[in-house]
C-alpha cells in the first residue's frame, strides 16, 4: 500500500471512530419518554402517572398505575433497562384489579440521572428513602429481574418489615456463578467505556461493581423474613439457574420460599411467552 493509501486508511478509521463515539453517546439509552408512554397506556385504557422525585437532590423517575388504595407491586428492572421493562404488567387489567403498580428507573438509567452509575449499596440508600414517598399503608411486594435481583435482596434486607413478598426473576445473586469477564474491568471508568453505546456503559460499570459486592450481599439474605418467590429458567445462559438454588439456600429466615424453575426458559422470563407464568405468581401473592 502506498503512503497515500495508508493516510486514507488512517483517516477513514479515525473518522469512523469519531462518528461511533458521537453515535454511541446518543443511542441505545433504552428509555421511553413520559409523553410517548402515556399515549401508549391511554390507548389501552390505562392512566399512567409519571413523576421525578428528588431524594436528597438525586432524581428518581418512576411511573405508577392502578388505585392508590390497593397493595403495591414494586418493579426493579435489570441491566441495562428502565421502568418500561415491566410496562406489560402495568397495563394488565387482571393485575390492575388487585394492585397499584410502581416501576422505577434505577439510579443511572432511564431518567434517573442517566449515566451516573451507582453500586448496589448507593442504589439501595437512594431507593430506600424513595420508599417513604410511595408508602400507602398497604402491603408492598417487590419484584426484581436479573441485576435488579441483588438490588431487590439488598432493598429487602435494608428495609425490614417494608416488603410483604420478594420475587426474584432470573436474579444474579450467587458470586460463584458469576463469569469472570475481566474485559469489563478494562472498560470500567476508563476512556474506553465511551466505546459502549448508551445504557450499556452504565450497565458495564454496575455489573463490574456488583461482581465485587455479591460476597458481602450473602450476609444479608439471613435478615430477610418475608415470603419469597424464586423464578428462573433452566436454559438461562446469562444468569445460570444455579443462582436459584443458591438464593433458596441462603434465605434461611424467610417466612416461606417457593421456587419455580421454568423448563426451556431463557433469561428473559418477564416477557412473552413466559409472562403468563410470572403474572400467575403475582396474582397468587396474598
């Protein structure tokens, strides 16, 4: 290749990198605007309430459907993601007849200070204060999917007697089941993180932090005394099904522990075609 050819190749590669860095910061934020979400819910005949609540100056964006006089389903999404991971539940007429439903954008995701990654302990401190804002004197049942699972465990432990039921969906809680994934450390809080698009940068950061937190989280399982449901797919390649057995073993003081292993189900059990299984469980909760 001639010198001129090398210069063209270098120029092309640098131009592509610059365009990717610009594109990566603006795309794949995995969130929906309040206006668009309200319109979609209205088309289903459901009123969607949205609010950004300040917790000591930190914005927590959340949505709510259902009657405020009913018990609450409190949804905690995985990584990456935002509250609308549970939108199908929040539109469901059977669930709306029994529950008020609230879903949050976890810190660093959606519209809760997007890009400001927090570890599990910091997320729990912020969301624990938010819980006072939504308490209505009725039972609150917390549901966490994937990396929302360990946060759900920590929130339940950090807030004794607040949650009547804890539901873990494909929850990543067993430190022994965690893949090493050393490449995440290479991207964690370094300039290379900007190669990741949108919410995937925050996701990488919190996953890397969570890997180091799961050992300490193990001590908190024993303080959980509410009813627990553990649901996992036996074909989950992201979070191995062994996490379900670990959670059951660690929940030594739970009021009850019920485990449901979905045959052939992958990691994405909150959604179709597995949605009906999760819905049935939620309708069983007392």
